[in-house]
C-alpha cells in the first residue's frame, strides 16, 4: 500500500483525503486500491450520514493517473485490467451507502475528473477546476467518468466537454452543472466544506442512506418499479425508527 489515503470519522462524517501532494495527488494503482479499501471498510458504518473526499494541498485534487506507474502498461490486456481495477475503486465511491461530496481543493484532471464525477456532489474552491483532458494523451475515458459526464450533462454537452479537452474553471463548471457550489472569495475552504455538509450531517443517518439508495438506483438506470420498491421499503424502515417518533413527539409537544 502507498499510504497515500487518510480516512477519519467524526460526528457522522467520513473524511477521505488523498495525501500525495508531492506527486500532485496523482492516482497510482496502489493509491486507487487504498481508496477502494477505505470506502469499502467504512460502508457498513451505520453512524455515517455523509462522506467527504478531498486531497492534500491547495493546487491539485488529483492530477490524473500516475503516468510513472501507468506507463509500464503496454498491452491491451493490461490496459483493460488496469481500467477494471480503477473502475472498481471509483465504483466503491459511487456505491457508498451515504452521499459522497467531492471537495475540490484544486484541479481535477483526467482520471481525477472521473473520480470527482464518481462522487454524488461536487464543491470547489474558487481557484479549482475540472478537466477531461484525456485527449491530450490520445486516450478516452475508462473509469466510468464518460458515462457519469453524459448522465450529468446529456450526450451533446458532454461530447463538447470531452472534445474540447479544456480545464473548466470552478464557476464555468458550476454553470454547466458539474459543480454544485463554489467557495466565495476569501472564505477558508475548510469552513466552506463544513458549511456545505452541515445540513446533510444533521439528517438522521438512516434517512441519508435512504436518499442515497434512491439516487444510486436512478444512477444505475434501475426500472421505475424497482425504484418505487426501494423508496417504499426504505420509507417503511424510517417510519418505524425511533428517530421518526421522537421527531413526531417533539412536534406534538409544541404549544398550539
């Protein structure tokens, strides 16, 4: 293991940090394996209501795949195997049972952009950016990011983003719908992240799991009947939970 992933839990929030600033937080195979292990290890923690994925430093969220590592792969079979392993790591993020917020402390490029889109929500520092720059290396997306991009933007706009290969600034990314919120100038990024996730963290964990399950079913293209069944099942679980009745009792106890 590379030791480049740090995962901590506090007050119902999982925080996963890519800690490889000296390499621009580039994504090696070892790092991706650690990332997958971190999310899979915490998936069963029912105290969690939200997760944050961010990176060390102020310049790079993830500057794509680690070319020093990936350049050793010279066969189609090796490329397929690498892509499958990387996609499995990003799928651990996509399928995590509570919402995952990508906190873009800097630029997310190539595979880093795919990782950002694997998350449910994205927030960004004012100087951050996101770029599907794979075309600069004469390759296409491979870790599920192209699929995510087309789901978010539609095929035409996604094709334009992929074909341009430009690094989008935080505000342009927000205008397209790739980023959900951008920190105001002068606001500490950590304060901005805390402010953004606070409403999510206040929700009961089982409620956030229910919301994420519905979002994941839509993301995976589940039939409407299946999504309705998921919604009904999770609603019934929440209805009989003690947290629901405690909230009802508080409302009923209010003076009228």
